[in-house]
């Protein structure tokens, strides 16, 4: 189950879908967005560092690669849109980290 949530989180970062109401690059993608998936991951006791590293950051790395290759721009607002999708959820997950 946790692998599915993390994979969906990563894909939604790539798609630029902050919430379930947002359209991504693939307009047919439905279901929860990054915020909802981050909360679902926390609710399922997935460690915050796993959420951030394997979901949010991994998705942003792909956004960066595709942006650099010219694949996402201009159809997709590239780093800006993906970045907006990663900031809030990263902050939410970070609150759960044990220092």
C-alpha cells in the first residue's frame, strides 16, 4: 500500500497536481493530488523522510530533467508548477520528522 501512495505522490508532483481538483499535464489523471496523498501517506504511518525523498523529491528530480530536456516547457510551467506542488506537502511531512 505504501508503495502505491508514494508512486502516486511522485506522479502527481510530475503532473503538477496540488489537489484533486487540479489538472495535470495528463488531463485524464484523476484522484487525489499531492496534498491529499501526502496526508494519506502520513495517515498510513509512512515515514516523513520516505514521503519527501521517494515521493516529492523524486518527482521534482524528474520535473527538472524533463524541463532541462525541453520536454515540459512551455506546455507545462515546469519547475514553477512542480515546485508549488512540492512546497506545502514537504512542509506538512517535515512536521512529522523526529529530530
